C-alpha cells in the first residue's frame, strides 16, 4: 500500500543526541500487558472488520532521511503494509526533537486512525499525548524505543524491541555448547541496565553448563580497554569463552586477540551488535555470532500487531514482544534477502478442521496469512488422532523439500527423528500449537508459537490483584500437569508482588465433588476473595459454589483460563473478570508470518517461545470474540 511520509521541520537538540539511540527492551517476565480498560474496550468494540481497510499512523523520533538505521525500520513498516493491505502514515521530525515528536503524537491522535505505533523515547514527556489516544479508544503499541507499559507507566498494549537478558542467555547457550573452562562478559558500561542484563543472561547460561563466569569492566577508551582485557587474561589464562556487548567491547577484544596470537581454535567469542569489523570476524570464524535487534521486525511487527487488534480483536500476549536477539552468523551474512522470492510451506498438524472444530480457527489463520503474504501452503493432517501417522506426514513433508515446515510437536520424542531430517536438510522448521520450545523439546527448530502458561497466570494475577484483596487461591483440577501448575505458579507470584498470600487448591474433574471441595475451602478460609480457575473444569464448579454460598460479584474477584458458553455468560454478567484465550488464529497466522520473514528477509524468531497467548477476553472485547468465534477466535 502507499505510504505517506511527512517530514516536519524542527530544531536539532544537540545536547540530547544520545537519546536517539535505539532503546533496549524491557523485562518481558515482569510487566503486565493491559491497555487501559476503557481504551481496550473501545478499541475492541470497533474491531472485527476482518476484511475492511485499515489506516495506521507511526510516530517515531527519527527517520530514514537523516538516520540510516531507520531505513530498515521503515522498510519493515512498508513491507507489512503491502503484505497485510493497510495504509500507514509515518510522522517524524526532520531532526531529533522530542518536543516535536510529542506534538506529532497529538497530531496522530487528532486524525483518529485505526491504530498508532510509536517510539516511547521519553515516557514522561510522551505520557499525556499517548493517554489521549488510549482514552479515545485508539489501539497503541510501542516499537524500538520503550521499556513496556509498566516500566513506562503508560498502559499501551506492548513494546516491540530487544530482550537484553534473553540475548545474553541465548548467546551464552550457543557459546557454551562446545564446552569451555571459564567465561567472561566484557562490559563497557557496568551499571547500564541493558548491558548488565546481557551479562546476567550470559552468566546464567554458562552456569547451567557448569562453566564459571564473571564480568570484566572496561571503558570506552579502546587502548585502555585492550590493556584491561590483556591483563585479565594474563591473570586468568583458562578463560576461553568471551562475550562482548557491542563494538566498544569487540574492537579492543580483537586487538587483544592479535596481541596474544590467539586463533579461533583457542577461544569462543560472540558479541552484540554488528559493524564492519564484527562482520569480518564472523566471516573469518573468530566470532561465532553478532546479536542483532532486528529493526526490520520492529517495523513489520508493529503493523502486524495493530492489524491483529483492529481486524480480529487479537491482543499481544505479553507486555514486551521481543524482536531480538537475532543471531547473525557466517551463513546468514552470506545470504541476501529476497522479498519477492516464491515461498512454499507445508504445515503438519495432529488434528484438522474436518474432525475438530478448534482447528478450523488455526487453519483459517494459516490460510489468511498465506493469501496476504503470497505464500503457497499445504496442510497435512491425519483423518483421526494418530501420532504415528502424524510422524509419517512429517517425513512426507521433508521429502517434498519445501521452503519451510511448520508443525505441531505433539510428541517430541516420537517426532524428533523426522524433524531432525528437515533441519539437517536445511529446511527451516517452526512449531505451533503443541510443543514447549526447542530447548525443552530438545529439538533445534526455530521457535514455538503457543500460549505461555506461566505468563497467563502471572498477568492474570496482576489484573485480579489490581483492585486489592486479602487472600487468593488457584483452583487446579489436575495438580502435577506441567502447564496447569505453571498457571498457578504465575498467579501466586503475581499476588505475592502485591502482598497478597495465595495457595493452590487441588480439585478433580468431578463437578459435584469439586464444588464441595471449593465450598469446604472457603468455609475454612472465609477471607479468600481472589479466585483463579484453569478452565471450564474448574470454572463450572466454581459457579455452583458461588450460587450455593449466595455470593455476588462485589464479594470476590474471579478470572479463568479458556472460554465456554458458561464462562462467556459470567464475563458478560460481571461475575468473571476475564477468560484467557490461547488465540489459535494467531498460532496459524503467526507460523506463516514467521517463515515468510525468515525465508524472504532473513529475520529469525527472537525467542524459543513466541507467545500467542495469554489473550484476555473481558466485557470490553467479549462481543467481538463472540462475533468472530469459529472463524477468527
């Protein structure tokens, strides 16, 4: 679609040029995702026009005409606009000026678009104009600069940027895979939150492999930094695993390596960021990888996220949607993006629409994305639940040699051999709907798209605790089930942060017995006023208990996982605050989008798990969900 670029003449503020740098990502595990209830309800109430034209405005503190970094971001915006059939207007000052950027946010709000994406370069200055958008019911997401809605204290939906801890952690796992004796994280600015998180992740990853690590503080003076690294190595000659945090650490590291006469066989090295020197050392084999924040994905993902909200009422799963770390190695440097390349994908799943209606929504997501993005897709599934047959379908998909395979890792042990055949053949593989991620499944596919169970419980707990409370309980119908236990763990942790004690109540699948257990618990713990149930098998007996006790919505706060007619009715009546949806349409759509970005643009998924849920369904968006049920929800 046509993109309209408005360059607004402004005054350069030289004294704050440092702020123009791309902001590090926030902590995705410690923030609640929630556009304000009023704004979320208004936005959701207008969503649901799956085929209608959409108009978005992107407001950013810099742009391509005077900062080449932003050419990549804006290319991502343009590509997504073309793929998804939306119109995007970019507003940016013609030189760095945060006051002018704030006024451009005001201008965007006045235009009343279907969504606004923006850089939260100064959350204090930008809060007032952003709140005007949210209060007007305009969906708002942040990209490139920001820390997430809680850290920024602005209730927009999500922030798209790099997860610094995960960058260090996943980089550390790669570096430690070949073994090692001692690791060091070379930090040019100890005390910088983002850099410290990188080192913390690195240290944790190496510790899992039994490799001790420490942080070496250097400064920005290259010669001095080289000396410090050399002195450290002289005192610690067993050090063989190195992580640098950007060119200010990598460049003096390379001088140190040359001074010591070391080779790639002597050490393992990875770094954040890219430069000509870093790229040359990746190609030579001295450096294993450079970690990229993937600015193309920040732009593309912003447009895609707003499209999901505006068209389908599908909300971002987490407060921080990671676009990095993206690992750049010798193979990826040798490849050239080809946005027009033909792409064929085979999806292999353990069930299908013809005999399980849940999968109609997943497959609609697959088909919608493939049509929008010009991807040829074939879906393979057994005609009844049969994992052996599904494994043979994976073999069939590999033999067809497509450009990518997406599949359900329903049984990681049974499926490992055929999946490894695809990976060994150089076919990109991602998982969707069923799986636990490449690390937990012990299969090195790219990422798993599905619900993050812990985050569902945690973010649900934050919502339930927001109004205060005395005692919480998580009603678990299958204690010992890993996913359900994670939901309760997140809930307990969230309430703990608000000073509210919480515990787990075990019930079974018998509704009458479960209602009795809940009633007996309440008799023994009458101060309990926050309840989380983990699906209909907990929610339905909870509703019986509520009726038996004569309780009203004012007496307690309740949320649940999943949706059903009974749950929907109680959300509508106000008895239940929300139901948590895994958003199956997004699992299918996101799988195609991930492979499209990987094959055509060389953009790799940032994290082992790409959450499609929790998606919160409340009174504000229930009508949209019901309207789109069976097709998009």
